[in-house]
C-alpha cells in the first residue's frame, strides 16, 4: 500500500473487499510513541449490521491492519474487522 496523508482520508467511504459499503471515515487513532495508525473511526451506514464489531456510541472502530487499499474508497478486509 502506498503512503497517504491523513488529510486525504477525511470523509472517504469505507468498503469491504466483497463490495459492501461500511460507512464514512470520521477520524483516525494513532499510537503516539510509534506514530503508527491503529484504528479508523467510521460512522457506519444505517443498513450495516454492527453487532459483531467494536462500537462506541455511533462510531465503528476498524483496525488499520484490515485496510487493504486506499484510493477512491478505503478498502478493508471484512473478516479482519471484528475484535470481539
């Protein structure tokens, strides 16, 4: 995956590798010691079933290790999303 500035991620749609739109990115979380991005904070689509995912309020947390590609959409591996 190529390097991307965090400002380029703002308001991008997040889609799974099987073509399901998950939601819209709202923020990122990073480890301040290493500088590595740890999670994407996403506002899920209303029709997306969030029952097997890490949720806090109206925010869905996607581990950055699930990200496969960043272009027009942020593509994530849906099977790496859940942490429960």
